């Protein structure tokens, strides 16, 4: 693949961006989308960016895509300012883009992270023909936009304390803070997964 070709295709296919725009990208497309938006959003905001199995740079394998990856220029600070909602979706079972790469991308964008139910690289040959996490993200935007004249709420079904073994689904931790020892244990567990 060639970055300039993808950049031109994004430009040709995307049309004008506005504050209601929602963009979705997958894998290498995340990198090219971030590269494109780093130029396109200098004077324009968008509503939401959903990145699936994304990464910021070389993967340490798949060297054939390094010529595509190396020239990308991404302005993470600009994107954090110009994209109202940033979401990164990853799979623990992705052997092409390891979770640590997607989590690094989420940190770079200060994005909300969703661990997908699907295990793999989100491709048809691995049995992924639907991605309900993306649909939920799109549906919530659509529902909020269509609701006129009354308050809007988006309800997210989540796991309380996700990622910390002693907190997951334990209601006593909802609204409570751990002591210093338990806090250190929680941080260690989260860092071990990154």
C-alpha cells in the first residue's frame, strides 16, 4: 500500500467534514485516517472517531507495510482538540495488531477504550462479520441527534472496575476509592496489560 494513494482516496471519498461527522477506520486505515485528519482538521472539528485495531507506528513485524507507516505524520494534540469523541476498539486475541499497540494509540489520543467481544483482527476470514461495539457507538450518536425537545441520555452497559481483578463487578467499589496498597495493586494489574 502507498500512503499518498490512501490519502487521496480518503480525500476523494470523504467529502466535506463538519461537526456532525463520524469516522470509522480499521487497522492500517486508522493510521492513514489519523494522518489525513492531522491536516484536514486544522480549522474544522468533527464529532467522533472510532478506531478499530489501530496503532501509531511500526508493529515489529509485517515489514512490508513499513514504507506506508514511516511517512505518516500524526498531530495527536490537534486531534484531541478537534475530535469531540475518540474511541479505540481492540481485541485481546488480535495477533496482527497486538492489544498493546491499540492501547498505546488510545493513550496518545486520550480515547475511550473498548475491549471487543470478538477475538481476532476483526476480519471475515477470522469469523468477524459484525462488530456490535461499532454499531453501538454509531447508534448512540444517531439517537442523540434525533431526540428533539427533550433531554438525551446515552446508557452504556459496562463492567464496573473492568481490568482490576478485585474490583470487576463488585458494587462496593462503585463510588469508593481503594487504599494506597490496593491502588498500587490496581495500577500494577493495568500496567501489566499494556
